[in-house]
C-alpha cells in the first residue's frame, strides 16, 4: 500500500469512545448498566481502565447519560486512572449511534485512530485492545475483534406471540463469528460513515461496511464478553476474582 492510500501512520495517536448512555433494561431496574458495580467498582470505570491500559490510547471519551454527565465526571475523578491518559465526559444522545457520533465529535485534531468500546464489556484484555490498534496501523480502515461460534446457529421466522419459530436455514458455523469491542477505525473513515449512514445499525463496523469498505477481524477474547444479564454479572465477578488471585489485579 502506498503512502498516499495508507490511512494512518505507524505512530498514529489513538482515542477511545465509550458510549455509556443506555439504561440496560435486561439487567433489571436500578442504575444504568454502565454504572452497575463489579467488585465495588462501576462497570464503566473497569471499561475506561481497560482502554487506558493500552499505552497507545492517549484519550478516552465517555458518552454519559444526558442527565448524568456530572455524576459520571465525579465517578471517574473518584477512581484511580492512568495519568498518561486524558479523559473527557460528554452527554449522550437518544440512540447508541447518536451517542457515538457525539463522542467522535469530541475527539480533537491529531488523533488518527478511534476505538469504539461498549461500556458493558468491562474486562477486555489489553492484548486485544492493542491487536485492534495494530491492525489499523497496518492499514485496515475498520477492525473488529471476534470469536468463532461454539453453538450451531439457526435462522428463523421470528415469532411475535411466543409460538414456536419455524427454522429457515442453518448457516455454516465455520463462516460465522461473534463480534466484540473495541472496534478500531481510521478516524476519517469512521467520520465519513457516521455522516453517510443513517440506517439503524448494531455496531460501527456495519456502517463502514455500508460504505463498501473492507472490515477485517482479529482474534477476540473470551473475557471480552458483554455484561447484559444478571448471570453475566456473576461471571464477571468470577473473572475479577481469578485475576486478583493470579495477577494481583
């Protein structure tokens, strides 16, 4: 790839955007999902620390619930975060897509790579974060960590009344991957995707796909799972307990 077409240089600076404005209804009533505690520390703080653990990440932008931005700022100020990383908190929008766009707009000039990370994935290892960044530095415009599927997947006709769902097809599991975050992007490409794509999408890589550009995968990690249900909280606590026992985390 020539210098003219290469999206970012090897020494490109990286920022991480963490949309954390959702309510997390599947975890039940109470605080927004990102503010639920894991081992006494809000999930959001764990997620911010996971991004800041990479020495390549110089800025973390947290997109907070519109009515809770001040609370989130205080929350981050109350917890030890790496001094080498800057932190910004901005109020989010009505949708995840809008919130990511707001966070992206808050990234200053001079940042060439942007990560977008789910606050509900608080335990992603730093090696996964670094692998995503390195793939963007090597020339990919969009990079997603992903894992092979352990379960067979069925395509169905969705039921709206609780009745059994007819199976339409059984896709080949070998060609399917479960995607995680952080997803990494050449900044200019992600900005263009958010300007051009107005469809409701489930992740930012899908927006880049809609531009007709290539998205590539790197190996994800089993500890980068999304905390969505109460059972996930139990698993996350177990992972943290094992880290403390093994690594003094």
